[in-house]
C-alpha cells in the first residue's frame, strides 16, 4: 500500500512539474532577453527566473544579484519572498534555502502560490473588479457547473476525476463555440480521444498551450492543481464576456445560502444553494495541504540531520540540541494531525454533506497517507533520538 501511494504522490509531482514548467515559459515568452527553463527544480535555484517572472506580473523591476555563489542565490530568492509578502502571499514552511536546494515539493508549492494569486486574480477581477475575497477554485467550479448544465455525461464535482473522460473540457468549449463540433458525436468516444480532441481545439482555436497531456488526466489520481490551472486558461480565452458573479452571504451565521449569478451573451442563470458541502470540503482540503507541507518540511529536516559517529563532545552536544529542537517542533503542532483527520471523518460520515463516491475514496486515501507519513516520521524521529 505504501509503495502504491508513493507512486501516485510522485506521479502528481511529475505532472505539476511539467505543467508548471510550460506555464512559466509561456509567461516569459515575450520578455527580453527571452528566458526558457527545462528543469523546474534546477532552473529556479538561483532566483533569476523567479524575479523575472515577478517583473512580468508586477510591472516593477526586481534587482538581482548576478554572482554564482550560493549566497547570491539566497539573496535573489529572499527578494522573491519579500515581493510575494508585499502582495499578501504568505509562504508557509518555504524558505529561500528550500528553493536554492531545489526541493521539489516546496518549489512546486511556491509556483502554485504565484499561479493562484496572479492568474487567479486575473480571472476573478475580470468578473468582480474590486473583489478581494472570492475563492478562485470555488468560483471556477461554479462557473464550470453552470456552463455545462444540460450536457449529457457531464457532472463536475471537483478538479480531478470529473474531467477524466474528456467530456467536461469539450462541453465547456462547445458551450461557447458550438460551431466547432457536434457534441453528440463525441459521446461514444474513448476518454483518451475526447481529451485529445479538447486539447487540440483549445490549442488550435484559442491558443491555449497544452499544459496537460492526455495521460495526465487519465491517471487514477489526476492532479487537481494542474487541471485547475488549465481551466483558468480556458476561462481567460473562451469568449466569456459579460459574465457577472454575485456572491452575497447573509450575516446570520445560521444561514448558509449563497446566490451565484453567471451571465454571458446567451444565458442568465441564478442558482441558490447551500454552502455546507463546498465550504467544509474546501476547509478540509486546505488544512490537509497545509499539514502535508508541514510534514514534508519536517521530513526534509530529519533527513538532513547528521548521524555520523563522532568523538567531538561539542559536535555531539550540538547534534543533541538540534534534534531536541526538532522533537519540540514535532510535538508542538501534532494536534493538527488529529484535527484534519477528524475533519475528513466528518465529511465521510455527515448526513448533511453529500460527496461523490470517487471523492469519498480520495479523502479516505488522503487520510491513510497522512496517518502513515505521520507515524513513519515519528518512528524515524525516535530512532534518531537514540542514535
């Protein structure tokens, strides 16, 4: 079971690496001189590409250190983090050392924070110019559901398995450009063929880069962030002018009703629905992601601890103090593990929350993975304590 889970975790990491690399190259395509990266984890280590990327989004020059030494690279990445902080982007458990070291998961987390803020901000502000609070994932999920309503075979409940058969991608495109193909003609196609059709039309007609490959979406565990990023691009490029979204919540805390209105050239639809399902699910997903990043940080710290035998009393004392500080950090926030597992269990057992069976299975797998990684981390920590 552990081997299988490790495979799926790495598979998603590989998908994100590929998609995010293409996304960065697309953002930098019109810069002078042109920068192109080939290895996300290696090419961002000196901070130069990241600073150039922030220049594209902020419109401000970001001075960089041109030296080749690690101290120069650290300085550049520190500037990146400072710019992100200025825009209210808080990087939990990500340091400049992590990026300079080429840490895969934390590098991906950094890029996702940038994508979510700037591309997500463009999507939201095209609809609600003064909005600071609208959740991009919630908004796009609502938009996708509204625009594919009535399309046979399409049921969008998430940004993972709901897209595997390719019908959701094709339905979105057909909704705005029904002249491009007959939707009924693709209903009997294999999933791979439908995905290839949607990605080809998006590329050839709307100039949306193929951030995703067919096999990425056909995976047993499609990557949520990569699909969400691609849907952001669809939203930006499809002729969705005159869309308006209103998200009005009553001040009474006992009321959980949200009214969402999405309008375009052809239709106006108003939908009133309870927020309970989506709010609890988003809370759980956010907490699960935060906890997994925290565990990853601790795993990396533990792996870096020196365990070589030494007769140097000072070195032994320092090693003991370092591990003692690590154990304090480990136990200080361990209650958060239980909290997120309780959240997941509530989602699975609550009669008020209606989850798709596939989503239920995904939550169960996430909880098993979290519990396993936590127990493994504790075990390794105790082993090192007595080395």
